[in-house]
C-alpha cells in the first residue's frame, strides 16, 4: 500500500483527513507534527494521530530553526523602519 505523509495539527480538518485518505484514496497515513514553539501539548497530538489510525506519527522539533531563520529576521526587518 502507498504511503501519504500528512502535516498533522491535531485539529478537526487534519483529524478527518487521517480517516478520509485511507478510506477514499487507499493510502496509509504517516502524520508529522512540527514544534515551532506554539505551546500546545504536542505529545498528545502525536498520540491522537496514532489513535485515529495513522500508520505512524512523528514530532519534529524545529523551534531553534524557526526562531533563528524566521523570527529573528522579522525582528530585524522591523528594526529598519
């Protein structure tokens, strides 16, 4: 069976897609959640993905990259005004 990687937020839309994709497209789903410092309980979101039928679920910690590559640039850009 083919595999689909789903960017999984734990919200209603992506939770519905965890069921819809296998039933309608025939793919197994691997859920990926990215931590950018949003403050949610992301371990629970990963558990939820597995409970809803994801073949597997991963949590990627991108806090440092997000802060250095995006937040810092935005702060610097504002400093030019």
